[in-house]
């Protein structure tokens, strides 16, 4: 059974993280926690494994990456050569189906991603969740200079190169699973190496607005997470317009996928 907690405020959220951090330190693990915010309580499965491919899964994955690399040069302003880890990182942040799963070193960023949706869109969602991954040093033991992402032999955590500003702003980290777990759709919270390292924190929908306000006071909002026009647009809409039952219709001005919900 998954370890679970429930919170109603930013303060309670940070208290739970602090308590678990102290327990890990007492057990000799001083590795940073990772966080993933989700608007829905869905399994920890990467987007590649959640979709139905039109052909064999891994052939499709290979073709998808090759076509992404071929067609995006005019859309990416890069000053250095990119390898396949870099292309997957960019693709992941803009909605490309990959075997990567998004995490953040920043607990407040993950909390924002869990509850950023408009209240009207969340009428059928009683709560959002933040997953806390209490990683160990061995979980990072992979040399991405020597291993291709499609040849990873066991689930690992990857710190990507900072090739876009939003990756830095979101303190982005990825978990990546091997072929067998991808093919069998094994959630990270059920995988042998990680199932005892995960904590699920539930946030009731009725607390979203208060927590969003507190996060903004702490400097966490759409514009700080997406430091581009789309983020500014979304933040200003939240700041100057009502949401939920106070709004006749609310459509996000930003249609880009949020990292921690993909």
C-alpha cells in the first residue's frame, strides 16, 4: 500500500516533508527529495506508456524521436550540439511522448503544478496529489554520456542539462525506466527499486485557492515557473479574474502542457 498523507495548507505540506526528511537523515540518507505534482491521482507511468502506438512500441518510440530531431531545428535556438538525452528533455517539456517522467527538486513548484488548474475544470477532481520521491544516491548512478536513453537497464533518476530556461526554473529532474517496465506499464510506485521510497500527499480541491494565494506570496506562480509570455498570460488571468463558480467560462490562455502533469 502507498504511504499517504493529506494536507490543507502550505504549512502542513512543508511540515510533512520536514518530518520525512528528518527520518531519512537519521537513517543516513542525505539525498535531496524529489517532487511531482499531479492534478489527478494517476499512476506514475510516463506518457509513452500511457498512449496506444500505431505500431510496435519501441519502433514507434525510435521513429518519434528521429522525426522530432528532423523537424524541430527552426523551432529550437540552441548554441551547442545536442544528444538524444537533450532532445528527449526538450520534447518532454513541450508534450512529446517519452519514457521520461518529470520531477522537481522544488517542493513548492510541484505543489503549484498539482493545483494550478482552474477550479471549474476540477469539479470532478476531489483532490490533487504531490508524490515525494525519497531518493538514494545509488538511484542517480548512471552515466548519460555513455548510456543511450533507450538502453537503460534499470530505473534511474536523471539530472538533465539546463538547455532551456524553463528547465532551470522548474528545477527539473527525470526518472527513466527500462524497456521491460515501459512495455508492462509498471508504475514507478510499484517498481521494486522505488515502491518503498514514495510518499503520496493529497490536497483537497476546496483548499486549492487558498494554497495558490499562499504560493503566489512565496513567489511561486505561472510566470515564475514559465518565464515566457504564456506564463505571464496565465498568471495575469489568475490575478485579475475569478475562477470556478464566479466565472461563466474560463479558458486557460496557455495551452502548453505543464511539465509535472505529463
